[in-house]
């Protein structure tokens, strides 16, 4: 896994987010890829790589370029500039060989409504070169793994959105590909189904290379520790989630609540080592409550506890409040958007 390259990044210091992890050759290599639709620049010099047997979460707002990147990786679109290699194969020069290695689930899966589920999957399997016992074994596996057993003989036109998504995932898996490209694989699923598909992706990631996009950010961390964030066609960050949180959000966050008001609490907390900012929190049940943010790895909770002992404050609350992936995502995308406006000479309120 090599780092994504940040092009014209407006985020001071965010280059440190990207990581270079040396090891085996990359299964997916995207280098300097750009794509334009008319006057719209959908991808702007995007580069990334993904190692074998790993999972990458690909995040970004609607229209950020996620689906365009996935379509280029899977040979459905040609880049205007740059190169993409799958297991060393150039997608522009050897597209048929690339397609044999990839299972692709687009955001809107093209299903044949007049077919039954098992007929459709058998058709896709045969199109992928499967037959006889091998096809039968794969049909049984995808039906079980994707939770389609109860709907296996039902016409596709009668399926709910969730079961249509499951059928789309099954067709991507039918030929047991080395690489899975999944665009919003949990869209339309209920919470139980989301957990099942999430667990399946995590399990498959032990033997396959997977790139999946999602707008449900809380579904990312249980599946993978690495994400790439794209905004307005540019990669703004790529790395392990914990490191992205620490770098983007500026350290740690701690909540301190005192049982009684203390006149010097705000000034004293601001004087703690490692504290970057202190924000009073309005809470009728806790008249003196603060959010502390650190500028590094200093243990703010330990410092706050020691200060309370020294001052004789009675603590009613002292806890670390970790930043979520949503916090990190919003911060990175917002700063990138603001920096992009400044680069273009725009004025934002």
C-alpha cells in the first residue's frame, strides 16, 4: 500500500496523513488519473494503490468522484490521463484479462427483472466461464453467503431493494474474483442485513483485495482501518483511520464536568500542559462543564484529574470523547472545499 499523493492540498500539515507502507506489489495501482465530462473535472490527478488481501474504504460526498474512479478501475470508463494497473495489467491495454480478476458491484446494479434470482446468477456465472459442478458450487455459495436462499426462486422484479442489493453482490462474487469493487454495497439494506454484508466484506478481505464506497460512515471502521477521502475529484487524505483522526482533528478531546461552579476553572484548564483550547459547554444539569482539546498525545484526562485534586474541585464527569470518523470526514472535506475556493480566488463567508 503506497500513499495517495495530495495535489494542491489546501490543508496545512495534512500531507503527514498519507502513509507509505512498503511490502508486496500493489494489486491496484492508480497513477495520475484525471477524467473530465464536458466542463466538469470529475477526477483531478488521482493516485492510489491497494495491496493484495486488504480492504480500502473509499469515502466522499455525492458527486466527489468515487463512482467515476471505480468505473475506470473496472474498465467501464477510460481515463483522459494517467494509468491504472490491476495486478500489473494496464486496464487500457488488457481490459479482458483485468475483468476476469474483478468482481464489480455498481451503485445501481443492472438486473434482469424478467429472470428469477437463480437464473440470473447462473447466467452471470456462465458468462464468466463457469459450468457444471463449479458453477453449481458457486451458486450455492453466493446464495448462502449473500442471504438469498429464501428468495432464490423468486422473480427479480418482485425483490425488495435490499434483496436486489444482495443479488448485485452475489453476481460480483459468482466467479470468485481476486478483487472486489463495491459501490455502496449496503445501500437499501436494513440494519441486520448491513451487519451481515459488513461481516462478509470483512471475511472476504482476508483473501481478496476490496475497495468499497459508502456514505454510511459508521459502517467503515468495523470493516477496515484504512480509508481514502475524495472531494471534488481530488484525494484529500489517505491512511489509517486513527491517524487521520489525530492529524485532522488536532489531537484528543476530553470532557470535564465539575459538581459546583469554580471561578478559576476556565483559566486553570487552559493552562494545562497539552491543552490547545477549552470550550465551556452549556448544560443545565452540569453548570460547569468544559470540552478540552489537545494539540498532541498528552493525556488530558490525567492532567485534568490532577488539577481537580490540586484545586479541590469535585468532579462529576471526566472522560475522553474520541472523534468519530464523521468528525474527521467533515473537517477534511470542509477544509478542502474552503482551500479550493481560496485557490480559485472565491470569497466564502
